[in-house]
């Protein structure tokens, strides 16, 4: 085993869910993933008992004291901790959770924090510990607004993933269909949807703030189907430098994107301008020049047809995109739409900024003359 000089670990936690397999009398494998699994050479196999003490409740000094009562060599235990810490399989709880997180929230977020730790490589210099990511999520404010069956699932999913403030601006009554494949199963048909989603968030992640978020101050808005003209909607977001992610349902598929960062392009209006073209030209919209009238609107009628499995997959994809934006990692939907037609069946469609869209014109306006 390697030995390293390091300060004592603050309540070390062996990442939960890692399989352990004995590969001989003194060799223990921890983990199965080829890039993560390690082989521990334990001259005294009883040293493996220490792994059960790495549950995030004891400081390292207490673990070393416990080793003494188990007749284990403190040097062997220290070396074991060194290896597990060096490979990222043991993490200090300080790096797993933000310090301000209360105990019930920690319990709810254990799985999320562990998954973040497993997804990242702690040996990389740009490694962002789960505590940092969860702190960003805790301070994030997300609005989910508009009409659409996916709204409730996205709002609750974001709260469950640790977003601290989620406003479900989803007006209207709960319909029968939206109780299927989402978190509104317990909501009565006809009850107020905003209230029902806030209640669902309260059950899933009680510490989440669900109050209204002042316009223009959200970290990100998830924009579902909208009643206002797309040009006005996109312009309002542009004026407030409000980032947003479009989510809609079209002909049995969910469409996620584009994500429009502050001042970013293309915007929703760019896509509408391109869609004004005849269907024959639709597959290759980028770079075209549909001069003429304003953008056509996608008119939807009746309930959104969407298979339950597709709705679940699409909600998960949308939640992941929001979290990537909040976490500061690369998203898939800037300048692109992701069409989810079934779980595992996605199509990515890239879009360019439209040359006539107001989002580009704003860059040419002199200071003080913006709309
Ligand atoms: Zn635009």
C-alpha cells in the first residue's frame, strides 16, 4: 500500500454501494468499475472490518482508536485509509456535503452526493467535490413555467437533486393524464396544479423553497409550452438577460432545448423564424434567410400524446440539463434541440442564430438604445 502525508480525514465515508469481493485470502477488491475498482492487499484480513466503520459518522482518530480495540495495527489501518482516500473511494464528509446542510437533507441527498463523487475523478486537478456542486444547487433558483405534462416531474426532480428554490409556475387544474408517470399521482383531478406541485416538492424535498421568484432573478427558467407570441417571450428573456431552457412535447416526442444562456444565441425566436420556411426546406434550416413576416407559432391542440416511459426519460434529461447548467458543466442543448422519442432513442438537432432575429440585433444596438 502507498503511504501519503495528509491531514486527518473529517468523518471519512466509504462511498456507499461499492461491492467488495475477496480475491484470495488477503486480497480484497473494492468496486467493480474498471476505472475505479482497487485491489487491497491486507496482510491481516481482519483489517477489512474497518471498512464498516467508514460511514461518515466518525472522525479518523476515532477509527484509529477502534482499530486498537479490534487488535488491528494502526499503521495498517492508516495505510488502508490512505489508499482509499487517494483513489477517491473514501471521501471526507466535508467534501461530500455543504456545511450548512441539515441532517434530514443530508440523508435525502446521500445518493445524489455519492453519485456525484463516483461520476467525477477526485484525482483530477479540476475535480469539483460534491459539497461544492451541492452548494451551487442549494443557492440556485429555478422557475418551471408554462403548460405541459413534463413540468411537475421536472420541478420535483430538481428539488430532489438538491436545487434549493424551485417555483412551479404551472397554472391551471391538474388533469387526469398528468397524474400518470409523474409526481402528481396523489393530486386530485381538478385541484390547483401550482399547489399540487408545491405539495409534491414538499413531500420529496421538504427544505426546498417553493415561493415565487422575482422576475429576472432566476438562475434558469424551464420554459414549457407558452401562450404568448414567441417573439415577445424571447425578447422578454433577452431584456432580462434571463437564461432559459425550452421543453415541449411534439407528436409523441419530448423536445428539450435550446438552452439559451444570458445574451446567448440561438434563441426560441430564432427557431420559430427558421420554422417559417416550407416543410421541404425544414431539415436544413441553418443559414437560411426567411425574410418577410414575423415568426409562425407552433399551434398545439388537445392533450400532449406521450408514452409514460418517454415522459420519464425526457423529464430526467431535462433535469440533467438544468443541473449541468447550475453545476457549471457542459450542457447538450445550447444551440440544439434534443428530441426524446423513447428511452435511449434521442436525436440532436443543431440550430444556428437566425440573421433576422432580435437576439442578434441587440448586439448591434448602441448602449442605451436597447428595446
Ligand atoms: Zn434569436
